[in-house]
């Protein structure tokens, strides 16, 4: 069931060379077994004020409950030879697994 892999990237506070506070992307977990599946239908955002149509993917990621995934974590998923980049919403944990709705907004 869990033939896919996910790497979780999180923005963490850091201090740069001159002492200023910054945020850097840090890999929190690498190559976690998971399963990527569809949760609903993709949507189009074609409002009259935009010159570009956006497609929002509505997918679900299932993985073991042992990991802490936060809202807005960047998720890099390897699925059947393809690599996708998503952002997480709040995780919903069960005794045996957790489900995370993920989204990606791209230009059509």
C-alpha cells in the first residue's frame, strides 16, 4: 500500500551571517513510506481579474501516525516515477495511520 515516498521540508527560524533573523527550509523527514491518492476533484480558478487560470489539485497523503506533519509543510512526494511538490493542511491522525489533505496550485 505504501509504495510512495515523501520528504517533509519545514521553514525554521535561523540567524544569518550578520545576526538577522531569517527562515530557512530544513528537511525534517526524508523518504517516509506513504500513499498518495485523490481526495476530490481538481478545481479551476478563472476569475475575470486574473490573466492566468490556476488549477488546484485536491489530493490526500496517508502515512504512519509516528510523524508530526504541520500545516504548510512542503511535501515532496515520489509517486510511480513522478515527483510532486505539495503543501500540507492539518493532519488527521488515527490509531493506524494519518491522513493529510495536500494541495498544489499551478498555472493551467
